[in-house]
């Protein structure tokens, strides 16, 4: 999952450095992620992982790091499997 996220970030997020250079907990906003770019990241994640972000998760902390995105995606995947 982490490598897929890094690919999405490289393709969509417009970061100032390659996602491969980021540690899992590095702040994506400090690396150049904008609130506008989070929309593209969210849409790409929804397509890649077949999940949907509920409104409650459309907050800065969700998109703060690769680790936070991984945790959210894992939780959304578990919810969709339970439904």
C-alpha cells in the first residue's frame, strides 16, 4: 500500500521532492502538498483502493503523512469488507 501511495503522490500531489525521499511520518504539507492537491490525491486513492472518503475524513490530519493515509485506507477497506 505504501508504494502505491508514493506513486499517487508523485503523480498527483505536486510535492517539492519525490515521495520515495519521504519517511512514512513526514509532513506532506511541509513537502509541498496543498489543500487543492489533496482533492486529486483523494480521488486517485479512491480509484486505486476502491474506497470512498466520508466527509468526516476530509480533514488535514488525514492527508498529513503517508502513514496517516495508510491508516485511513486500511480502515476504509475494513469498513467496505464489513458492509
